[in-house]
C-alpha cells in the first residue's frame, strides 16, 4: 500500500521552506510512490482541514522562491484561538490526520514547532520535523535552513552601512533578529567587520561599549559599527530578568508562578525598544552622532541562498527516506554533509545558543571586537 504523508510549515517564515517542501514531496512521490498533501497555514490548516495536493505540478518552480507556498501561522494545537477563546484542538487534529489516512506528518519549523510536533507525537501521531529558522537556535542540529540566507542579508547591510558611517563620522547601530541566540549578529558582525557585537549570551555594559568607541575615535577612526541582537540585554536588565526567573522557579503556588510569568512578559516587552535606548545612550556618552537601523523582516525575505537550498533539499529527501523506513518521532538534523534522525524528546523545549567558548567568540576577541563585557 502506498503511504500517505502530510506536510505543514509553522512559526515564522524562512528562506528555504519551499526548497524543503519540494524535496520531501518529490522524493516521496517519485522514489517511494507516496501520496503527499500540504496543510495550509500551519497547525490551523490541519484543524480546519484546508489542504492542497503536493504533486509534481504544485512543486514545480518553487525551489528558488522565498517564504512558503503553504502559508504559516504561530498557532499551537493545544492552545488555538477559536471564536475569541483559546481551545485545545488536539483531538480535531488527530481526527483529521486519520481522515486523510496519513502514515506520517512532516512539520517544518523552529523551536515552537518542535514542541508542538512533540505534543502531537505524544498523542500517537507519526511525526517527523525539519529544523528551520533564521536564528539558527534549534537544538541538536549543526545548522538550520534559513540561517545562511539571513546571514548574507545582514552581512550585506553591515557592508553598506560602513559607507555612510565613514562618510558622516557616525556611530551606526544595526539591530538584527535573535531574541534568545546571537548567531546572526555574531556571524554578520564578524563577516562585515563590525567594531562592537552585542548578543543575548553576553550581557553588555554600555560604558564598556562607549569606551571602545571613544578609543577608536581617539585613534583616528571617525566611525564605528555596532551590530546588536534584538534580544541583547544590559548587565542590569539581565540581572533583573534572572531574579524574576529564579523567583518563578521557586514559587510554591500556580497563582504565584502565573503572576511572576506576567511580570517577565511585561519586562521583555519593555526591552523591545532596548536598541533604541542603547543608541541614545551611546550618543550621550561619546558625543558622537548615532543612527539606528533595524533590519526586521528584511532578513526573512527573498530568494534562499544556494547553501540553504542544498541544506533544505538534503534534509527534505532524508525525511522521505525515513518515512519509507517507518522511522518516526524524530527531527532530521544536519550532521556534517549528511543528515541524522534525532529523537524529538531531545529537541523539544531546548535551544541552541552561542557557547561562550565558541570559535567565533574567540576570533572576535582576538581581532579586537568589543562584545560589551
């Protein structure tokens, strides 16, 4: 009997999603005679039973296209907004999975998708996931598809900002994505020749950053480039957040934990404008004109790089092979030039952050980049 598989993309969009969809679909159909359908807009499409047949014509010509032809959403199976309320739609998903006689469901996404996929796996569904995110923070894989493209875009931005910074003798602050992990800022900063790189893993002292910029200025360098992860925090903010997290962990009642969680969320919301505050602080401390550029969703868009197309194709075809072998409950991780199935329980709820002894960190320090500490 021919196998039936479903595919969905969830979370934020990312370059390489269409390449991965194409790889899973083509390998499944052509090499293993499987029937493939896609669910629109992530887990919501699985709940609402909105599907598209992913045959040869649907998959043709999508390799180079950014975004996802299936659409995406951040809806969670067990907490989905429906009619003004949040409902657990797990049983509806299970029913639709069986309605389509699926042998497996392939979920393409980042950290949140891994947790949601693991939830469905625990409810008896055959699940395989592929790691995508421009933040490169999915656990247990060498790299995620989407990262290389975003890294190229962020590096080009640093390159372009050098011109205006040099011409106007300014401090240019560039904010790139990365709430919890600094891979993108660190990589783009190193590749683009930034003078200061601030990442979530290393809380920064604004006076240390200002001193480094002033030393450059006194040494005849009339400009400085500062690359900042959106999740980078000052030492004071990081200490306060750590206190809140510790209090939440020590809380004895559910009500108390919920109240502290609300405080944490409110504090994180306050930090959304942190890079703007940092830019003003640097101008005040150095008396040098400072300008802020926020790349935002530019980093997610456009044609995926050759590296991301190759990675997505490699992982997608590996997923089809694993389904043929009836290996389920795994994420297809990048390992060297190959792919390796990793149990979902080792991935869900975990995050890959930049180790403080990582070679990129060491290289940055050796060439004199200020990391804020």
